[in-house]
């Protein structure tokens, strides 16, 4: 596949902010086996998990170990751009494999990776056999009973129960081949400073560069060059700052800023030695002050929805690349300007469409469900990989390393658990100081930049009364009966947001689950409208997040069904959400 202008990708590359001219998609049919690699008795469609129908397997039972195998032809390799002179490095990349993964090529072990939501890759050029197909083998281990591994909403019981869903084992994001120069860009991050009119580039290479290597960066909006720089590269990691004179004009600069109303993306061309790639950056700032959430230094009320990112036919994997854009468009069409991606690290192509269409996102860590040294290590390592992958996306405006004390259930009584929540939040700020951080969404905060509350009160009158002032915080106990903070008092200037509410079940004749129930179209509309009107009347709240976008397995509290059909007229839902 060939590269497109990074900000205008029709079919986004697996790494939309680091794309090269050629790559080979390895999606499709692979040989598959449970537990015993000696018996390749099945075929699976990658990248769909074997629990899902779309994979062709459709077995939701417990299978701790799964195996994959396929051939790589020389046509596959050449389509990825492999060239012994110009592009002699060939990388095999995985978007995500849950949970532990080991990879072999032609019987040679390439390496291992732990973490079910983050990418990894291996150089394979030294292991290619001439004049024949290569044999690629993958082993994935995902033990259902191991609640110390970050799993998010994936159930540890045989059947989905309460708010947990069927599992996603093994490969569930793209697998692809990519050829590069011998010295190539492996990581690329952008940090925008709007007041200074600058963009900082952080460039990581796969190996130390030879003497005399230079890097060229050019930032463009349409056909206008906004800024460019050339500098020498002497080590594997380099920093450079590109000045954008166009941002110096305060009035004209507004047109270049990224926002939901105008999601402007700036194209970036980067060349290091013989390696050329395309990227993009969104010029925007995020902050909190005076009880408000600020985007580009202007207050913005967040109208958010909880997104589980789960499809009945494909589970955590999107059923098609187009489904990722459709999901972003659906959320916007319903009247929301933000989505809280819940207990899942979304496919980077979803983030691309959010960047392009102007949907704000909260990035949240999938939880483990025990507190142990092993769980802490796994959670921290994977969260750092998430930050490494996603911190250049302008759509992500908040980080959430913990939710509802999952994995730190005794945080109010165990100083170690409080220290971990506080420490992971501070580590997040150390890696990325440009976004607010929520230490523990919903309750038992341990140092959060936004006071977030989860409240499934069904009475609009009760909601109106509770959020009429900050008085409810003074008692120290939140609506769910949990302490609101395990640290000092909240900063009185911190914004307050209701980041879970609603959860109205509307599924007549179904035994599915919800927090309250509506029996007809009109009753659902009336309840939904009354809740939103009560919360909009609050002089306190800086934003809300409705639970939830879609019905998901046994939960029927979505605004749309599991197959993404609105339960009442979409225009009516939009008018309620937007307050028209």
C-alpha cells in the first residue's frame, strides 16, 4: 500500500501518524490451533479474536493458549517496499496481541511481548530464506483466571456477567510488513506550544545514525509551508523545535488551531538520512482553570458519551476499518463533542478519525483486578507504552490511568494502593505534561486535575439538587457511597464533571441489564431529556458523560443498539444532548 497525505488518509495506515510509502497488510486467513501447534486444524480470519464470529472460529470458551501460522511470499515482502539497497530493513509489526505473544520466522524465535493493548515489532530481514515462502508462527497466551493482567472489561468468568463482556484473545489489531532504510525513524512525537508558536519534534531511531546524518522537517497546511527545519542527528533520540510564524498573528492563527468546530490538521514531512515518512499534528492546547475545561484557552463544556468499543460480531476488534470512522461519525451525529473510551486502548485508526473529524477523547487504561507487585508492574509498563503510542493525537485531551478503584479496591484504607494511584498519575504527568490527568475516575481520587463523579441517580430532581453547588463534595462521600478523595481536599478551582450517568435500559421484552428502565419510545425520550435538562441547569458542572453509546452484550443501556441503530430518532437524541 502507498502513503497518502497524512492528514487526508482515505484508508488510514495502521500507524496513521508515522506512515511510509509502502506497507503490506497481513490481514486475512491464517492457520489456527488451540494449545497444540502440531495440529493446524482450523483457519482464522486475522485480526478478529477467536471468540468472535467474524474470526470464523466463534468459540467464547476458555482457551489459554492459541497459535497462528501463515506463509509470507516474496510478493508480500516486495509489496512492503523491501529493497536490498534503498530499504534493506524489513519490520514485522503487530498492532495488539492479547496478552503474551511469542513470534517465530522460519523456526527462529524473533522475540516476545507482554501487554494486550499496545504495538510491537521485530526486524526480520536477517531471517529470510531465498527463493521460497517464509513461515510466520505466532503464539498468544491469555489466561482468563489471571486477574493481575490488565484486561479492562474482558470477563474472567466463563460467561459474561454484570458489566463485563466476552474476552478478546490473541491478535485483534492489524499485522503488517514495512520496509525502511537501514537507519529509520521508529518513534515520532509532537508537542505543541500555541502561545510560543512552536512545535517540538521528538524523534527516536532504530539504531545510532552514521556521522553526517541530518533530519529535515516541514510542516504544511494545504499548500502553505508553515515552518521547516534541518538539523544534524548524532544519536538515537533527537529533539528539535519548529517555529511557525503564522501563529504569531493572533487573529489569523485561530484558523490553524484544532478544535471540534474546526479540526485543522497540519501535515508533516520528515526525512532522516534515507528514511522518509509522513505525519500530522494538531495545533491546540488543553488546560483546566477556574472550574472550566479549556481548549485553546477557551471554556468548552464537554458533552461526552461512554464508548465501550465492542462489536457483537468482532468484540474489541472493529468489524472493518470503515467501522472505526463510522463510530466517530455516529458519536458526533448524536450531538456529542467527546467520548470516554472506556477500559480499552482504541485502534490508532479510530484516533485518526477522531483527530480528523474533531471528536475529543479521554484515554483510559484497561484495569487489572488485583493489587500485587506483578499487577503493578504490568499496569505501569503497558500504560507507558500507551502514552508512547498516543500522546501526539490532538483528539486525546485527558488521561485516566485508573477507574472506580479497579485493581486498587482498598485505596481508602491501604496507603500502598493510594500511593500507586497517586504515583501512576504523577508518572503520567511526567511523560506528558500537556493534558489533565484523572488519578481514579469516579471516586476515591488521589490527586486529579478534574473532579469526576459517577452517579446513576434516576431522579432528575435529585440530580438537579445535588449538582447545584459544590456542597455535596463537602461531606467527603460521593453518590455511590464511596469517598470522593483519599488525599487532601480538592482544589476549589478544579472543574467538576459527571463522567458516568444515565444508563437507561430501553429494550422492551429483553432480560438485559441497565441502571433504570424505560418501557416505550416516549418514556425513554422523556427520561433522557429530563436528566439532561437537570444537569444543564447546574452552575457547577463543566461536562457530563452519558452511559452509554451502544448496547453491549447483557447491557441494554445504550443510546443505540449493538448494531449501531438509534433507539429513537437520531435528531431527537441530538437535540437532547445539545440542549436545543
